[in-house]
């Protein structure tokens, strides 16, 4: 008999999950009913299914998809019920990578000491090239079911087990590994059934830091903990903050309403800062059964909330001890017992909540996942995601993960060749589908000047933004601002541009700032409106987003920001706010410090503003300066190259003017000429412009000017090329700038 929840009833009664509880129900086998391939759900708002991730060794009752995780182009699907060798239910995790829009399986992860019934893959998380996998029933010595967590690292395309973590004070059936989270060098493991101070199943969470190996930093437990609250059912970590769900915690007179706890790290020590509860919570809501933490915001699932148990998810914003409820998310078509909020995910201004028992027109209990977006402080439903092969009882939405425009939804009873092994489904919102970025690499000028059209401002302290040549990510230049020990608030502002449909923002950055006291943010002004934080405007980071929430007295205190040490150059990718598409916008990079210690500062390089669905021109001007030395009355020339290194089929228009100084004022200089003074350049071609100087009628001395090369490339709208002419008396042995003797 196969295990499949085909006839699961709609009524859902919440009860604490004990160590030996099973998610499967034994029922008679039945053929799944599928939606037509490519079926569209109304209001999908551009989200499309990109792939179904089904393991190459998928077998019935693998429970693949109960846990899922995604980071960039790497996705992981846990299969806690998978058999390994002769070990039933040892569990495995499958890693997939994306190239273009195609996903392929890269690895099958298993514990090197796994045993039957471990349920390796019941929980998992990913951060870059690290994956942590929970095995909640792994035996530790004689303690059956104590649980363990395994860390894997990728080198090239190869994944190897780096560590096995287990609680040194653990006991049988603690469930250590029932929840895991990782962010860089910080890892958290939940043990929801651990006894604390004699309280059975009060639960705990263990925090580890990496420094040559994984070391226990703290064992977290609720200050108001009690028996059976199952603290550690869900965990999430971002920077120096941890969020832990206690799904059965009592709130006032409401038994089992649930709560979530915020912890922060300072000087290597972790402390409890806040207890989050729903403003309208009721008994046995399941609040805290799923949690996700992003910089300055959190989402918490309450899958049994509501009179009929439709479920909900709550968004909170804040930092440290100061948090407030921002919104309650519910499905637009909520129904009794849907389980909305069983899984949650949060990335910038986008949130997802899984609803594993949602019915579809052709499939009962097939499941769905709902996408919400934030504009300002208001959240609204953007899309309802369903599998294109949705089947009865698939429980699509049991697992959910989100990274920018890509969502990964797990369905632990999705159909396969061998019954219902489970799978992960990848969806993409369609952003980033076009190519040809408009790029500024800060290389078209002579340091310390900034590119034409870029500006700086100082609201506090002295501006330190400039171009540097000693620490660029892509040689020769990068933009840089120092992090002083005195109060400062300075900005680097890009020229205005219009992001087109499908455009995404990307840039390279390296920050070394005093953690949580000095920080940096990205802000956007849309259609002439005031600057606001990029995320608050409705944008989101898909990679390299804010690291932590600021404290102290700087101008950006209380905001999510890049702070601390990035550990070298990293890539940040972001999705523009929907309201910015097709509108003139400006971006600015803002750095602020308080009166505390100084650090090195913030470097920015290779900013890719967006893209277009038509061929784009990209200007390349060389050389970037001219220098002539002539006798009085002599003349000379050199060549300026204006290239179009953009798409084939594109056309770059250019025009050259003159100025005595900056390019904001045109000047007619009789001793300087450019021929031709303008034209069009096809993609992959270049034009040669003769730059002539004539010392006739000039007295001895130094003359300076600037060639202002205006182009149709928005990222290089104006390229300033300085020209210096030294005029000397006759009879001198003079040399051209190119090294050849004068006639």
C-alpha cells in the first residue's frame, strides 16, 4: 500500500508535533489528477514555473520538498524519507544548479555516518557554497533520536561534508536538526523537544560560529519558556540577529497561540531582545511554526489562524528590542483548513506563504503558494503559484524558499515515475529576462574625479567620495568613500535613467564598516519624488542584500544596511520597484557613521543599471587625456577613438564639444578642434576623431581644455577628456605626447 494524503479531510486540528509523529497518512492508492501543462492561475503577475526538480533516484515516499532552500542559481530539496543503501528513511538532499533557465542536478548529499530512520533532509538551509542539513532522528551515542546537523561545502562543482554538529547536552528525541538556518559564518539549529530546566519539550536553539571550524556560541531558550512550547520549531538567521519560533507558547489566556523570539549578538554574546506575538492571535494558531528573517523585517506563519483555520502570516519590522507588526497576510481565496502560513519566505519587499491544503479546480489538497509584495508599508497579494502538474494531496507549499525573483516551492507528495516521491518547483517572476546592461565601471575618467553626471553630497561631515585606483574590483578604478570616526552622512548619486521592463540592478561592492554603528544603504528617487530606501520603495535584493539593522546615532540608525565586513568584493543584485519601470529614476549610495570607531570604508564598482529588449550601444572612449608641447606658431594632431562595444545592431550617436573646465558650459576654443565633431557608430565598430591643436597666435604658457564627448549611451552620457597644451619659445627640442619628435 502506498502512502499518500489523497483523501485528507478539510478540517485541521492543531496539535504539537512530537518526536515520532509522521506527516504521511496511509490510504488506498489513487491516480493523481493533474492540471493541464502550463496552466495559469489568475493573478500570477508574471510568475511562471521554470522547472520541476525531481531527483534522479526519486522513489515513492521520499518526502522530497518538505524542506527546500535556494541561493542564487543553487537550489536544494530535502528528501527525509529517501532510502540510502539498505537504510530505510536515512534521508538525502539533492542539489540543483541553474544555467540560463535550465536546472540540472549537481549532487546528492548524504551523511557519511547515516543510519535508517535519521530523516536527514527534514530541514535544510543554504548560504553561498555552504549547505546545512538537519537529521532530526539521528542517534548520538546511546541517545536515540537526539538529532544532528551536517554542514557541506562546495569547491567547484563538488560538495563535501565539512562537519557534523550535535548538542553536547542533548538527550534522546530532542529533535536537534528539526530546523536549521545559516547566513555566512553563523549557523542555527533548532531542537524543539529539548528539555530546559526540567520543562519537557520547552525547546532550544543552538548558535554556531565558524572560525577554522564550527564552534558553539550560545544555547538559546525563551526567558519565559514552559513545557511543551516547542521553542526551536522554526529558526532563521540574518547577520547578528536570530529569530526562533515557539509554536505552542501561551499568550495570555490563549494556550498554544505561539510566539517568536528575537536574539542579537554583541561582542560574541547572544541576548534575547524581543518576543513577537500576533495582535489578533487565538489559541492554537500555530504562530511561530514557520519564520523567516531579513534585515529589519520578519515574517511568521500561523497556519491554523482564523475561525476556520485558513491560516495567516504576520510581517514585523524593527530591530533589537523595538519591533512592530506591519501587516497580516491572508490568501485572497482563503478556505477552511488550507494551512496558509505552513511555510514562509521573505526577501526584501517580497514574501511567500505556503498553503499546502489549498484546493484547485481539478485537484483536492493540491496546495498553493501566495506571493505578496510591499509598497511603502502596505502588503498586497501579487500572485498565486501552483504546480503545472498539480495533483490531489501533493501538499505543494509545505516548503518554501525565496531569493529575489526566484521562488522554490516544495510538494512532498508530488507525483513521479514511482508513485509520489515529492519534488521542488522553481518559479521566476520574469524580471531579468533581457540582456545588455548599461554599465558604469568608473574607468572612463582619471582618478580622483568621478564620471560625468555623477554627483556627491554631504548632509553631515565632509564628503569623502572619490575615484581610487588602488582597490578596484575591475581595474583600473572604483568609487570609494571613507568611514570616519566622526559623524558623517554622504551620498554618491548616479545620473538619471529609465529602467525598462525586465531590468535588474547589479553592482560590485566591498565594505569594511564599524558593525551596526556605521553603515551604508541604497536609495532611489522615482519620477522626481524624494529619495527613499530601495526596499521601502518596493524593490528587493536577490543577492548581497543588507547585512544587519543599524543601532547607535548615525543618520541611518534603525534601518537595515550593509554594515560590518563583507569579507572582500561581493555582488549585489536587486529588482527595481514595479513603480520605477518606465519612469525616470535616480539611485544614490549613502554611507553614514557615528562618533565611534573608524573603519576603512565602502568601495563600489561595475554598476549595471538595467537592460533593454532592443540592441544597446555601449560607448568606449580612448585615450582619456591628451597632452601636447609645441613651439609658438606650430600645430599638431592626435586621434581620439570613439567605440561602440555594445550589441551588434545597435547605433551609438556622439557629439564632441569643448569647454575650458567642466562640461556643463560649452566654449569655443580657437586653438582646439575635433574632426568630425559627431556621428554614428555601429555596434562592435569605432570612429576615429582627429584632435588638432594650433599654437598660432598663442603666447608661451600652459593652456587647458576639456573635450566633452556626449554619447547616446546613458551609462556614459558624457565622457570628459582633458587636453593640455604647453606653448614654449622657438628653437626648443620639443616632443609630441605620442613620443615622436616635432617636425
